[in-house]
C-alpha cells in the first residue's frame, strides 16, 4: 500500500526537524542567535533546493517552485502567535 503523501511529510518532516535541532544544539550553541538561525536556515534550504533540483532540470521555472514553497511556508507559520501575545 502506498504511503500517504501528507503522512510522509508529517513523519519525515518531524524527523528532519528533530535532527536539525539536535545538530544545531550540539554544534552551534556557542554562536550568537542570529548565526544559529542563519546556519539552520541554510541547512534547511539546501535540503529544499535538492528536492527542487529534479523539477528545475525538467524545465519548471525556479520562481514557480519558490512561490509554491512560499505559500506552503506561510500556511505552516500562519497559526503561530508571537511570544507574549
């Protein structure tokens, strides 16, 4: 039976997030917070770029893929309230 794409995204996305968090705490804790953020975001974006490589090689415009990613990120962040709010 094939894996449900949303279940896969939730499960593997959680695993990747935990791994990135563990590595960040182990290797970046001594850095200033903005450097930690930049490094973790950079690592995340390298993964995203690798996932998007195949569609780009098949001719999908990078701007179209970036727009899709932006909409999904906005959806994922939409329910988060600022601290202290």
